[in-house]
C-alpha cells in the first residue's frame, strides 16, 4: 500500500511577523484584499495593523467581519458577495478557525457554484473542487485549529444543521503568518479551549490508523509543546514565548492530522452543531473517555502520550491507564470544566448526540472501531 505525505505551506513565524503581510500579498501579485474576520477579533483591534500593512504595500482593502463561532453557510455566501463586489483578488483570513474556515470557503465559491453541501468531504465532494481558487494568506489569532495550514474548512449547513467538513488540497492557504502578538488578547478560557483543540489534534493524529511516521513525529512534538506551554499561555497571556509555542503546536496538530483524527472529533462536532459549544471545549470534555476507549487498541501510543503529560508508571499498561487522568488534571489546572453536565448537557440529550456522532466521518480513522452504542457510552463517560 502507498501513502501520501505532504507539508507544503509557506509559514512565516515570529513576533511582528504580521508586518510581512503587505510584502507577501505583493509577492502573490495581489491588488485588493478581502479581509475575512469576526466581531471579536475586530473588537480586539487586530485588523487595523493588518490593513495598514496591506495599504502600505499599495493594496486596497475591504473587510467582512460577520463570521460567527461555528460559522454558517450564509456567512460564506455573504463574504463571497463582498469578495466579488469589491473586485478583490486575494483573501486574507484573520482570526480563529471560524474566520479562517470561512475565508477558505469563499475561495471555493469564488470559482465553484453553491450550495456548499455538495462539496461535503464525507460524500466525496472534494472531487468537485477542480477549478483554481483565489490566493489566500492566513493569520491565526487563536492557537488551536491549525486551519492556517490545513486543507479543510468546517461550516454548518443550515438545512441539515450538520457541521460539514469541506476538504481539498487547493484550500491550503498560500502563506500562513504566525505572529504570537496576534494571540495576546485571547482571554484565558478561550486560550485553554483552543489549546485543547491543538492537543486533541496531536493526540488523535498520533493514535489514528494509517502509516505516517512524519505525522507521528510532528504530533508527539506538538503534544510536548502544549504540555510545556499551555499553562503559561492561559495564566500569563502576554508571555510571547508561550503564545508562540502554542501557535507552533496548533500548526503541527493540523499538519499531523492529514493522517486522520478520531472519535473525539466525532463527539465534538454534534456538540457544537447542536448546542453551540466551542469546538475546543467539546474536545477537552470528551478526550479522556476516548483515550480510555482506545487504550486496548493502541496501548503503546497512549502510554507515550501519558509520559509526555507527566504521568507516572513503569510499564505501558500503567502509563496508558494513567493517560486520561493526566488529561483531566491538565484540564482542571487550566480552569476548564470537568464534564459535559457543567456545560448544560443532560442524559436526555445524549441519544440524539450519539446518533449524530456516528454519522460524523472523523471516527473512520479512530484506532478502535466505534458503533452507535460506543458513542453513547463515550458521551455518558464524558458527562
Ligand atoms: N479547518 C480545520 O481544520 C478546523 C479544525 C478544527 C476546528 N475547526 C473549526 O474552527 C472553529 C473554531 O475555531 P477557534 O477555536 O479558533 O475559535 P473561533 O475562531 O470561533 O474564535 C473563538 C472566539 O475567540 C475570539 N477571538 C479569536 N482570536 C482572538 C483574539 N486574538 N483576541 C480576542 N478574541 C479573539 C473570536 O472573536 C471568537 O469569539 C470551529 O468552527 C471548528 O469547527 C476547523
Ligand atoms: Fe479540532
């Protein structure tokens, strides 16, 4: 069997890296940029410096800032109209995964017809993304999704209320600019929740089925970076070293999950689509149960993660057993809740959530096969 391994994004990393935006835009031959962002990022004052860098390089700038957390198809359509009406030839995504994903999906609709549902990766929609798409530069303001180096955009389709993953290699941004200063204003709880998304990407990718030694190595180093820096990033948000390391970990998580994700993301997706829960928080609350479930399938891998998390044990079995507890301890240190009940989820909600979780595509790469009853049991164990 053959495998495909690719790591092609141009990444510019470092304090003040956002100032390179104008020259990168020029390098791509652009004359007018559509900035895609959200009200929280705009309110944090991040967009002014971004616009100035583009204008100083001679580009026109139009802003679309109506993206919501867990973005909707309507927002992609609105931003695509703004792209066309402004005559833009470059898309600059500035924000967390929500803004970056909308920016990526504007690229699809700029050269492909709506509706977005037809491009659903779970239904083979990637085969329809055949035309070239406009260039994009991504500037993450959270350290979590790694969407800045990823090939997918996630959007909730209103008709099905399903978080739908649209995947195509053409969606990978041309350039990702990782500037820790852009993440300094992210509040502690959002830093913890988005950081847990990065951690979950690394852990699920490392445990996923498939052969990908490069992704495995990147995932393990991503776990190490999160474990070393997330507490500082949460409790001392101005620490640029910790903020930078978290951006690196987020980028590495998304690079690694080209190998695949797992059951935790399948549990997290309906939690966000049905209840609006933040994606990273949903992962944080479900991850320990998934680690326990997967222990029998990949004990060595879960033991390796436990070791990085600082769990004690002399043998694989003990370490693998301790892993979920180590994740729970980290979650607690970051001030995140202990379970889904604390976020208003009740036993009555679980059967419907489990039905949706089994329909999600991510668990196809989980190291242990899951059926609908497993999803229900995993939600119960996460309550
Ligand atoms: N494309 C992918 O591969 C991928 C992977 C995982 C998740 N996702 C998607 O990404 C989305 C979640 O992204 P996210 O976790 O980055 O959160 P987000 O983009 O929804 O942002 C969360 C909140 O933080 C605010 N915010 C962001 N940066 C800030 C800053 N620097 N200062 C102050 N406030 C700031 C935003 O305004 C928003 O209110 C979900 O829709 C999820 O499905 C995509
Ligand atoms: Fe994620």
